[in-house]
């Protein structure tokens, strides 16, 4: 485990200060930093070797889809695996 540093310092060391404080705080809140950032008081701290990890979105297909409706695009059917 490495030392905890403020988000702003991590931004400077990892990204040369490219991102705004609002973006960094959003990343911390949404779990986009690995290992996760820790909120201490009103400041966010991260490990000095932490990395940004883009969140993976999952796609949900509703169970009540009626595939017998015409016209059904073949590309859509291929995507859905039907």
C-alpha cells in the first residue's frame, strides 16, 4: 500500500493537471479510481499508485420483448442473438 495523496496532487502526477477538480471528485464518487479513493473530511485521498478505470456499462434487454412484431431489423436480431 502506498501513501495517500490528495486528488489534485494525483492529477498532477498522473495526468499533468489535465482534469478539473469536479471531474476528479466525480471519478472518486463513482468508483472510477482503483484502488478506491477515500473521503477524509471534505477531501478525497487516493493511493499514489492509483489508476483511473473507466466504468463498464451493462446493457439490459427486457424479458418481455415481443420478437414477432414486424418489421424486425435483421441487424437488431443479430445483436440480440435471435
